């Protein structure tokens, strides 16, 4: 019998061994880092950006936010289901690879792991 800890990869940020799956993402309970498993992207071009469910994103796409996000300086943040039009794919800070303008918030960068292609 194999244990769950033996089959899931350790956290790439803190090397924590108690990772778990949450939808299409892996989560580390120690440092709260979320990432897409490498098995899904094996053998692909490293420049390909995928959304939370695995769809390939491109410049100019429209996406929706899949979970409510806190935004520094905004009392409401970005609610789940918010549409973001005309995205640009960039090499941003950390995991932030989408440059966009969110209605009511302004220009910002998002992680591709928190959006879904429309």
C-alpha cells in the first residue's frame, strides 16, 4: 500500500512534505504555496501559460477569476467570477504571468493559476 505523502511531490518553495491536491493545483499547508503539478506540463514548451483548468492562454484572451482575491489597498478585492478582458502574458514578479486591467480596481498582474479562460 502506498501512502499519499509518497506519491505527491514536495513543495518547491519550502520543501515541505505534506502537500495535497486542491482541484488542479498542489498546495503546501506549511507555507501556503500553490502550484500546478509538473506531470501536467511534462514534455511541453516552458513558455506555454495554462489557466487553472489546463487551457492554454494567449495574449488578448478573456478570462474569469476562479477564486476571490484580496487586493492591497482595495476594501472589496476581486470577487470570484469577475471577467478580465484583453490579457497580456508577461514574465512578472514571481508566479504572476498575466498583465491586465480589472474594472473597478485598475492595472495589475495576476497568476494564471487563479483564472479560467472564457
